[in-house]
C-alpha cells in the first residue's frame, strides 16, 4: 500500500513538473484570421474575426466551458436569477484591474449592460437580451455587487453573459482596456494583429503562476485556405481552427498527429421546400410542397449515409433534426435520422395520388414531378450533396434540377422574391440554447424559411410549435424547457419543414508544438482554453 | 510551322470525332455515380478513374469535351456575326454614326463580363435542363463577346472604303448592297475568319472560369470548367496525374486553335 502511495505521489510530482516546464514556455502563438476584424468594440462584434478578438481579449462574468458545456464563474464569483427570470444578480471578484491598470468594479458591469441594451448602439450581442418592451434596470449595491432587471423573463439568461465582454466605464482607453488574457497591442490593417499577454490578467494556474503562458498571439490576415494549410505544414502558424474533410484526410495520411476530429459539430446541412402561399411558383407544385407525405417521401428517398460517406468523406453523420448530438443537453436522443427507403417513399407518395409511370413520377393530375433546388455556388459539399440527391430522387422518378447561384442572388430569392422551389443550405450553430432559434421556429419569424413572417400559423403543427417555443422561452426550469423543445424536435422530425441531411464533424489541424490543446465542437474549437495553451520550449525560444 | 498546323488540325478533328462519338465510346453514363468507388484510380472499368462522387472520369471528359468543343465555336460564330454587323455598319456609315456605335462598343468593352454573366445567369428560370442552361450560357458568351472584334472590323471596313478598288467599283456604278457583297465582304473574310478562331479559345476559357466558380454548366452535365474544379483539391496533395487530363486537353485545344491560323490570318 505504501509503495502504491509512493508511486502515486511520484506520478503527481512528475505531472506537476511537466506542467511547470510547459508553463515556462512563453513565446508567440500564430494563427490566421480569414478577414480583418470589423470592430474592436466587444458589443458590436458580429463577424468571426472580431469574435476571435473578443474571445481572447474580453473578460466575461461567466464562461461556458466548451469541453463540459457547463457555465463556470469568471469575473463573477457567483450569480443568482430571480423575479421569474427577469433579474440577475452578480457577486464580482475583487481586486481585479483592466489591462491598462483601471480598477474593475460593479460600475463597469452596469456600464456594459447599459451600453449593451442601448437601442441607439444596435448591439448584435444585445439582441438576445431584448425579450420585451421597456428599459433594463441596473442596481449597483456595492463595489462588487450588481444586479440587472430586464423588462421580461429571458430563458438561459446566465448563459448569454458568456458573450458579454465587460468594458471599463472609466478607462481612457475605452474598449481597448480589457480583462481577458490578451490585449490588442498592434493592428496593421490588412496584414496582422498582435495581441500581447495582459500583465493584469487575474487567472493563475495550480502552481500559482499567472496565466496565460504565451507571451503574445500573432493573427495574420489570410483569406486563402490553401496557403493557410501550407503555412501550418511549414510551421509558420500553429493551428487551423476548422478544416475541410480533404485537408483532414491529407493530414491523416501525412502527419496524423496534427489532425483532430472533435466529433460531430453543432452545424447541420438541410433542405426545405418553398411553402410561401404568395410565391410565384405553379399551384400544383405548392400543393406538393405543402404535403407532409411529399416532404417525408423526399426525405426517405435521400441516402444520408452516402451523403456523409461520399460528399463529406465520412466526416459527417446523418442528421435527424435541428439539434446535433454535440449539444449534450438539448439533443433529443429518441429521434433517429430517416432511413433511406425508396419503397416507403413511393408508398407515402401513392397516398397523395402520385404514381410511377415508365420511370417518371406523376401527380394526380398527370404532372411529371420535377423541381429545382438552389444552393450557393462555390460550396463543394453542397454541390456534391445536391448531385447525389439528384441520383437518389431519380430512383423514384423525380427529376431534380440543380441551380447554383451567387450568394446575394440566392438570398434575394429565399428572403424577398420567394422565386424558388427548394433550397439546400446549412446552419452554423454557435449557441447551445434553443432560444437562439426562436426566429426560425416561430411562424412569425423571418428565419422561418419555408414560410416566413406568417400573421397566423398556416398549419396546426406550426401553431403547436409556436406554443411550445413560447412556453420553453418563458420557463426557467431547464428540465421543463427541454421537454417542450423535445416536442418541437419531434414535430419537426414528423413534418419535416426542414429536411435535415447531415451534421458535419468539427475538424481541426494543430501543430505538435502546441501544448494543452483539446479541440472541441463548440466555437472556438481549438483555442477555447487559450489562456492555458503553451508552445514547446524549442518553438517558444525561436519566437521570443 | 506547317507541320504544327497540320498536327493541330488532326488533333482537333480526332478530338471532335471522339466527342461526337461519346455515346459509343463512353463506358458509362457521365452522370452515374458508382458510389462504392469514389475517387478510384484508373482501372479497366474506369480508364481515368472516378471523380469524388464515383462518376467515370473518362466518360465525363468525353462528354465535357463535346460541350466545350462544340458550343464554344457556336458562341464564336455568333460573336463574329454580331461583330461583323456592328463593325461593318459603323465603318460604312462613318461620321457621327460611327462615333456613336464605337462609343457604345467601348462602353460594352468596359463592362465586367464575369459579373454580367453571373447576374444574367441568376435571372434565368430555375427549371432549365442542364442542356438548355449550357446552351444559354454559351449564347450569352456569344452575345457578350462581339465588342473587341467589332472595333477591328470597323477599322478594316474604313480602310476598305478608302481603298482604290472600292473607288473604282463606285466609279463603275457599283453601290449599295452589290458594292458591299461583291467587293467588301470578300475582303473582310480573312479578318472575320481570324476573329472567329481567336474567339473560340476565349469562350472555352470563359466557360472554364465560370465552371471553376461553380456557375458554369449545371450538374450533372460535365464541361471542362466543371471537370477542372476537381483540381481545387490538388493543393491538399490529393491530386493524381489522371485528374490533369481535362487541364491537358484544355491547354492542347486552346493551343491548337491558335496554331490552326496561318501567319497571314493572324496578322489580318
């Protein structure tokens, strides 16, 4: 027993020493942004590049741990939601200062929330907090206690603060004074950004050493993905956050240690039929598209396994609904992706009077079943999927015409003119909470793509979804909310207004020189623990 | 360089013959996906392997060549005829008419072709068959590609109008359509001929550019543009020698079209 204990203590000693060696690395981490950040104001950020800067520089009251998907205290040591979900009270960490030395107090939180909710600022981050008419009430009760009362209950209120970087109310540097692990030291427009270690960052590791371990982060603006991969292979950059299946397979064959598959992501690829009553498509096609049997038949006639295996080279999984298994809490495990079954598809179609004649499917009135599917040009995965669906649907006598359009033309058709029949697109999901999908599922929503902006729900099942989505949004009990949203997922699975096809995997490429890397499916996949990442001593030394 | 011209002509004739006989030569349909063999290497069943979706690459190259090689000359013919009409009218009329037409031609030349093509294509009906869409794409290319040739023809027409033999013809009582048809058009032929041959590779390359952007010929119909998209993944190191066949063909055909012209025609 003693020997075992000695061994155990020895292993702990080795592990601590290893961490210490790793922690001494310093050096400069390098990776690429695909565009320039549009703003440094953390409340106005809406593009990927700006969000990257916010994640690495902004201090937040609480942070969603991307690995465990649980909220963890950061600047707030504790918080409490009260008054039926309208009020959130924070107890703040004491003795913290911004990167420029300005002290952090409850006034800063009050200032940030006020700015966030200022209708004149039009903060994209603030949109999620606007649950009802009226002003937010902020009460600062002491230097480290503050509460905010919103006009109406907000489901998942605490999780929304993961996106709110606290700004200083008093610092002369305004939004450039930060509480995160790095601050923006240099910005060469169109070329690169240099972030430097925040000397006032409050976090320390288990051995008491101040984080982050890295001295700086250099973000090169690089639009070309091929060049980005080449630079990674040459050792000029340290990781690529999201890579294509082709790049992943290539890395696996050349340098398997650099390829990371974090598993199925939150993103999904899906198609839908245009069900807008006023759309300029022929009446008989509108009848097809509004039929549940027709949509279910199309869904069953598509071989999702093949889509995942061929179009995505095996780095995707058939999708059953809007929530992928990556979303551990909200995923409805009861639902399975519709299996490929052309016989069942034809049976469903026959219930609506469709019949197969000489290899051509005809409706009750003898119209040959033919429709077009629009998708954005240049996306090889969607083009591949559409081509595969074309062959699958020809198996039940349906002619599918593929139309690839430039993105502005596509958006014009699906949001303004509604001059399209079916559309194939994908959803990039950043948020775990279904509240972020309210605009998609409410029949009055403008992202309710198959028939947006309805005055009253067009169908009974849409009315039911409206009721369930509103119920989940106004309930604070997460179990109850899950029950409601599970039902929404079941209705969506049954009715298939969106025909979910596949959820692709989160793939990343990481240099072996980078330590303490645990890529996850949630954004930012690779650098979610940037303050704990370090470089091998050799690379760190070269980049001092 | 006669031998080079001969080789180019033979190559173009053989290739045109092969693509016309694609229905007999192709071992499989260009659209059929052999889903158990995606990205397969060349074999007896698939002479040039298969593409990402398991389609026989040899069959797709044959049909893609048919699309590009037959429709590009058609577009070139349309563009040359339009150029002849516009250029000759301007050259014949002279004065302010010529200035107006040439100003319009210059304006047309300054239009960004690619964006114009993308815009026009976005306005097309959605339920067009791939064949109809490819015909329209090449017709658009033909309708948009006349301007540069029109300037050359206008200048040539003006030279002809001032030439001694036209003066002699006028003095002999020849005028109007007879003067144009009997004396001027035969002298414009070499220029028109050269413009036609020069336009073919231009249209082939324009279609290839559209195809690479994903805005070319609709799936599943192949064209050189869509076939060249496979090489996008070459940068990832997954490119194989057999994937270069469409590129080699494109270069060979474009070069052959240039070699077909004689020195005199090129300088015309």
